[in-house]
């Protein structure tokens, strides 16, 4: 539940301002983009201005979302009445770590709307609308809009349902609660395009994405004593498939669908020369956020990630991480 006093405090901040900066995390997923779009639409309905920013270009599979064409990869420091961070997880994931801290020093209010566990953003934000028990940031945003009495139109409903659908794995993950399904029903009643969301996110796959799936699946390895199934992708794999880092998203969920394993891990080389790990589980007795934390990462109990220095090399005895 969102505390009424926090919702009122944020409502007052928005009412008194006119220009807002909305920031989502790098390699934005459906939840980040849905939340950014829905909030931008809300501000637009109030006659407010906003700039939507993510540090890396979003995947075109989300182009059906309203305001997609308005998303930018950078911004000029300007006269913003507040910076609103949606679904970021931690400050580094924004891609604008130093600039956000600089804005904070210049007394620009920071607002955090998120469903990740407590992190450095929670410490510096003036207002935290945050709940790690929520399925998604879009679920939190729906609750916030209901508290404010917002008239959610068809496009806003589609944006919100996109985030919920994405972060629940198409209503298959254990975070699909009764409340989630009730919200989804309400959003469909308001005109949310569930069929288009499902088709774009689960049925429209590029050849390059399917090539990556094939490589990752062919390398799946199981450590039965640990209950872990894992795979990896090198930079060469991604480049030869003519794919992007965004197309790697979702492969770990595919690996996690194997029977009899406790958790899944995918490691891949990013374009900036680092290794990124994605962890997933459906078990209640495993917290992959704690595992990711050992490598300086984090996230949710059932879905987390990390980024470290290193590379994947092939040796006589097999593939190794160095």
C-alpha cells in the first residue's frame, strides 16, 4: 500500500511545478517504459511538460507504447522542477549517476517510484513511492493514480498493463497475485490492448533474437548438486547474430523454464567490455538478490543481476571467465 501522505506530498510537488525530468534504467524493459510512458501521459493531461530519458535506446518491440517516439537517450541540465526516477533499482542503473547527484546538490527534488529492494536512491530521494512486494513499478503507479483519482485513458492503461505483463512474465511468475489480476482486469476494462502487448512481447521475435536463443540453449549446463542451470553468450555471438544487448533480455527466463532446477543464470559480454549476469528463480527459499549482491549487483528476490569486469575465453579445457 502507498502511504496517503506520500501520495499527497508528490501530488503537491507536481501541482506546484511545470517541467519534469523522467528517467528510467539502462536497457529499459517493459516495466520501465510502461511507467515512463504512463507518467508522461499523466503530466501531459495536467498541462505539464516532461522529458523522458533512458541512457540506452529502447527495443523497438515496445514501439506500440504511447510516447515511445519521445524517449531520448540524454538530456541537458535544465530548469527541472523535479527529477522522477522510475523503476531504476539503483542510481548507477540510470546511466546518469554523477549528474543526478549534482542535481541533488543543486536542490532539485528527486522522486523515486520503484519496486526494487532498498538501495542508494532510497537514501537520497526526497519522496520514495517504493514497495519491493509490488509486482512492478507499473502496479505501484496504478495504485498512485487511483489515490489521486486519475482518469486512466486507453493509452495509459496499455502502458501500465505492459509493465505488469512484462514483470510477471505474462502472468506466469509467482508475483502474479490476485491483486495483479484484478488490476489487469481493470486496465482492460479501460481499454488496455492486452492482445497487442502479448503479441509484441512474446510472439514477435527477430531472426537475430532467435539465433541468440539457439546459441544460449545449446550451451546450457546444469550443476545438479547446486540446482543451477546456466549458459553464456560472448560478444562475438551477439555480433555475429547481428543482435543488440537488448535482445539478450528474456533468455534467462527461457533457461529458467527448465524442469528440476532451483535457479538459472545467464552471463554475457556487453558492448563496453564487461560481463553482465542475470539470475532468475521461482523458488520461495532462494533469494537471487543476495547472490547478485556478492558481485555488487542486486534486484528482486526472484530476479536480479550484476555487472563485473571480465571476459569469456575459450581454452583447451573449455570456456572460462577471466
